[in-house]
């Protein structure tokens, strides 16, 4: 038989093939089962390990907590609370038991018995009612209504427990059922009222216990252990329905919201099981309402692998934020803020973006808003003036035509009416322009440049220093805001020549030398070091808000420096924002107007629009005398390196270099940070970064490093930002580019924490993927806090003052103020400021801290302090924002309710005592708080008790402001203590006056004249018990 005739089924065996395929099928099934159970469901293993580790930890934790709990429960205070609670329960228990018996044994069984027949009938009536609603036949509807009425009239036998059977219709059943339910509700409410005292006392007792247990109580641990007994392995997910968000993160991160704090060590080294690091954050961002991924990023629905769940694959656009950038998720909802609570890294990134000048080149919505708004206002004014000119031209044409003899009377009347209408409308334009000018008046005071003005470079700098600075600012001054541009020598020469030659000319009075020693003392004590630092390397002390002045003497002109120190806002020439030019004396002479420009003379003589009459710097005036300014300037001129020398720079006067330099200055965007003549209206040269975090990765220009970034795992937004910030020229590597085509971003020499902070800010700058209800857009006092933080950051108020409890001021870090004799010289804390001073007073003080129009060389309050509250020349809008900010921060809409003051009696006028409630020896009433003040716990030490007593007056957070001088601002002529319990100290130098430390509850401030505090002295005298010791004015003056 040939092979072709063989039947393959009969003559060939398939057993080998079937065996192989059977084995493969079994293996596939085994692999599928394994993958189903363990492979694509790793969360099951996580949950099993969590249950085991958690149970083990709770067993050990319960033992430790039990000992702590026993100790607390044995304390006298807990025992007292427990006795009061038990006594209250015992007193209310009989009545409560009677109510429980009536409800549980009488009403509930009857309600259940009556509910069944009632619900059956009601369900039948409901079905018939539905048939009526859908029926189209009137006759059928009527028959159904009759059937419903029969059901209601049907009498049923009702048997209620404890009652004889009764016959009832449907309406009678409904009425009785409702009555029993009402009776039940009334009894339950009565029980709540009866047990109210006991319930309140139990809550107080339990709160006392929980406040003293760092972790969970034994009851809590027991409850968790009971829940673990029924622990089931399942997917745990959050579903936010209105955005169709599904997050299953807690299927692995099971300890996130556990009541017991779980650490990595407690959970066997598995960090995935730890508690959320910020429980307070979860209270205001409930995961059930917000989810997890809107804040943290990642793919919340994925569970098959850690990589996919965290979004670390090329198919997911929103990967999990790394630990150092975890605050990035806050930005999309808190985009209008400069300070966001509990987001320190993000706040640092915003501040770096603002303070280091990033916003000069890159627009970011909300930052540098004043510059954008003033440009908009000027543009609107130009458009309105153009519109007005067109209308007035039309008025002339219409009136001319109306007066033409050939025009008919009707047409002339119509033309005159149209002309009059245009005149009226032009008046409306005048009103709009006046409003815009008023806004411009505010804006020119609010707008600030990141860097100093370069218009006055010829007056303030040695020109030999300019090329050295342009070459590498960080080499000359470590930590400067000015970044390092990659300039060649020709660019340095050209830019320097343009800056030098474009500077305005001005006459400076020749200043006599000052005293450097006095200047050093003033520099270190007046408050300069809150912004400026002195010293280099490890010797550096002071703030970083403004420049380090250790080498100021190498670059500055002494005469200009004296003027700057005396009044930093003084300009050599005013700038007209409308005409876009610096005005000269000739502009004023044309209109026979004196060449005077200041805040009182700030209108352009040419067009009447707003002038910029101040330097656009945040540096305030310390209201120094000219001699004090000379002393400080003389000290700064001594700050130089002994071997400093600079090459000749006469090339800066070469006119041929000026035009080349102009092009370079525009190319590098110097006018973004500096005020430069002729370039005041220059636009930003960088890309807008408001939504930079949403840009697709493919649109980020990794240049030739794209493949390397993919191999090394940094082909992400985070990787792009970090490499760019570390080395802004990194993406030019290997590129053949002409100089003008290379990347222009300069090097800021950011540290690693600074890079992390800015990266966090940029990663969070995204198109929000969450609904608008997520956005933080308050309309109450919280908006005042947002607005106020912008002003506080802008002027570095936190360099001197504590604004929130976790903050350290620059004065806290200065060596001088570690001395006990100098600690009392620190500026006052502003915590709770809005609850301590009147708004009208605070507005006046912020506008004029001297509180005097004539004697400005002083502090209006706390005149014993050497550090001085400067004059910032705030705009009215900024002052309002600050006042509302402090009020809102103190959670108090109105700081005080003033009690009426009785007239001073004849007896008081004669010098006698007339101490009545609500008045004091002085002129001002004792102000009352709007709300009860918190009890502040203390540890029994005298100093702790004093802090507690101060806190009782100063309100919540007031413990940090217990010193009277740091807690109360004052008006001239008033005793401003307003406090009978605040405590102060009596220095030894006052002992010759007979002043001793009296009773701790007696206080009165000694003051001289209208308001001259005698040094830092507080004499403890109660207004109702004693008078201050008799001290002559001369003696007070000697001891100051």
C-alpha cells in the first residue's frame, strides 16, 4: 500500500502530539492560575502581610499603652472627672432606664406590629396610584380611584402587643403609627437631655485621656484588633462619582488612615504600610472626597504592578510625584497662593521663582501682577484718550456743519444734538481715565523690580567693577540673586558700555565722612541684617532677601551710597509711564512747574498722568538722620578685600559699543529684572510657565540627550526640569549652534534643595484635571490671608517678625541676639496681631510707623528698641491687605469691642484714685475680647505660668507673645497695656527707684510724657490696688 493510500487516522499515532499539547495546556492553566492569584494581583500578598504585621504590632503596642493609660487614669484630675461623670450617670440613670423601657418594651414592638399591615395596604395603594398616572382612559382612572378608596375604607383587625385587638381603617393606622413614632422621637430626645451632663462629662474625661496619649488608647487598639479578626482580602477603592475617579491605592497602602500611627519600624520595615505622614492634611483633604491621585499623581486604578500603579511607564501621563516633590499636587488647586499651609517645599519653590527673578523672563499667572496690570492700565488710558480725541473731532465737524447756512434747521438741530451727546460721552471717558489714573497711582508704588535700577549706574558704581561683575556674579558675591550668563569678552564689553552710557546724569552733593564704628553698630542693630548679610563663607550672618554687603566698598560711590541709605526710594529723575521716558527739568520748566517729584507731586507736567517717582525696590526707609546715613555708608565703604584691584574700563565710554550692547541687553532680557533707560516697556523673553507641567513630554526639548534620558530613567518632566535647573546649557551639549541660537537661560547656581523646590513648583503647574470644586477659592477671610501673604513675602516682613508659630526670624539666628541682654531687643512677634490692635490704628501705623509727621527719626511704639520699623511706602491697597490679613490670621473680624468710658471725675482730676470697672489710671478703656480665650496648659514652672497668663490675654497662639511690649501696639498718649494679667520683668537698673518684683497679678506700665516708655521696664501695679511709684521725669530720662 502506497503512502498516498494510507489513512492518517488509522495508520498514524497522534498520542505524542496530544501528550505534548496536554502538558502545555496544563502548564498554561497552572501559569494562569498563579498569575491570577499572585502575578496580576500582588495586592493580595500585601494585604496578607499587612494583617499579620499589624496584628503583631497591636499586641505589643497594647501592652505599652496600657501602662501609660493606667498611669494617666490614676492621676487626680482624671479621677475627679471620672467621679463627676459616674455621679452624673448615676443621677440620670433611673429616668433614662424608664425611657429605655418605654421605648424598647412598649413603643418599638407596637410600631413593628402595626407597620406590617400598614405597609401592605400602602404598597397596594401605591401600585394603583402608579396605574392612574400612566393610564390614558378617564374611566379607568376613576375605577382605580374607587378601588383605592375601598382599600382605605377597609377595616382590618390589628393586634398590638399588650393591647386588646382593634378594628382600624388605613387612615387610622397611619395616624396611630405616626403618633407612636413621634412619641418615640420625643422620648429619645428626652433621654439625650437627661444624659446630657453625663455625656458631656464622659467626653471631657475621654478627651483628657486622649490628649495625654501620644498614640491610640487601649480601647482604640482593642477595637482595631477586633476588626482585624474579620479582615478580608479584597480590593479597597475610593470612588469619587462626580469626576468618575477610582483610586485603589489603599489596597496596598493599608495603613494610610488607620487610627494607630504606624511607622516603618513598627511594620517590619515595610514602608508601604505606614500611616499618612500628615494626619492634619487628611482632615481637610478627606480621601473619600478628593481621592489620592489628584494630589499625589499615579494610576490609581492599576493594581497589577507597582510600576503601573505609580504611573512610572511611558503610557501614563501623570506619574506619582517623588517624595522630594510630593507638594507638587497642591499647586493645581492652590495656584493663587504664595504660601500654602503644610506645603513647605512648594512654598520655597514659589519664593525662589519670585525672589530670584524667574518671573522676570517667564510669565506665570499671578506673579509680578503689578507690572502686567500697569501696562494694561496705560494701554487702556491710551485707547480712551484716542477715543476721546476722535469724538471731540467729530463734535467740531458736526458743529461746523450745523452752523453752515446751507444746512436745514432740522438737520442742524440733529447735528447739534449729536455733538452734545458726544460731549457728554467724552465726560464719561474722563471719569474712566480718572479711575485708571487712581489705580495707576497705586500700581507705581506696588510694582517692584527683582534687581536694582541701572539707570543711575553712573552715579552709584565704579565703572571698573562692571565687567568683573558681568563675567561671573557668583564668583564675586556668593549666593547673589544675579545669575551667571555665558558671556564672552566682547559681549561683556558691549553690555557694560550700553549700561554705562545709558545711565542718567545727576548731581550728588558731596558728603562728609561718617563714623564707621557707629555705622557698624547701626547696621547691626537698626534692622539692616534682616534682609542683608555680612561676612563670607562660614562667617556670613544675616538675611538672604537682599544682597550680601561684604564687598560693598569695592564697587560703590560713597556720595550715592549716603543718599541710598538715607532714602532708598529717591530717584534722580521721574519716569512717565504714559510717555515712556524720564523727565528732565526742561519738562517742568515748559509748564512753569517746580522740578519737584515725590509722593505728593507725582503727576506728569506734560499730560497729567501718573509718574514713577520712587525707585522700584522693596528696600524701605529707616528714617535715619543724614549723620546716621553717613555713618552706615562709611562703614559699608570699609567692607572690601584688602587686595582688591580692578582693570581699567575706559572702553565703557566707547560710543561704538553702545548699539551692540543694546541688542545684547535685549537678547538676554536684562530689563526683565532691572530698570534700564529706554527699555522700560520690554517684554519677557522666556516661555510662559503657568501650565508647564502639562506640556507633553515629547514637547520638552531634550535635544541630543533624549535617548540617554530614556536609558537612565529621567525622560520625564521631573528629569527635564532638574537637569535644566542644574545646568541651563545642558541641552546644548553636542549641538552645532551659532551663539545667538544657543540657550539663553543663565545659571543660578541652585543648590539641590532649591532645585527640588523649583521642580516641585513646575511639576505642579498643570492644567487641573480635577473639577472646580477642588480649587481653593475662598470668599471669606481666608481670601484675605491669601492676599496678605503676597505682601508679607514681597517686603520680607518675616525677616524681622514671627508671623506663624513654626517660623524663625533672622534675628533669632544673629550672634548678637543670643546674648540675654539683647534678646529683649528683638522685633515683636505678629502672631495674633489682628486680635490685639484696632484696624484704624494699624493702618495709620503701617502708613507712618513714626506716628508723627514731624519727628520721623523714631519708632512710633517701642521706642526703647534699637531696631526700627521702617517706612515701606505701602500703597493704600497693600495696607488694607495687611490689616485684613492680620485680622483674618487671628480669626477675628473685629479685634475689640470697646467698653464705654465714664468721664473723669473731679476726684480723679485732683489726683485721687477712682478705680471702676472698665476704666484705668489713664485715658483708654480696657478692651474686651469677642470670644472666650483658650486655657493654655503649662508645666507648673513660674516662667511657664507667666507665659500661660500672657496667653490667657493674648488669645490663641498668644503664648508666643506673652511679653507686654511684644504683645501690644500703642497710640501716643495712651497706656496701651490693656491687660491686668500680662507679666513683665523689672531689670536691676530700676532698683534705685525702689521698684521690686511685686505680686504677679499686678501690672502697670511706667511711661513718660505722652508715650515715652521708660526703657524696657514694666512695673507690676494693679490698677485697683496701688499706684506707680513716684518717679521724676529726669530720673526716667537718665535711666533710658
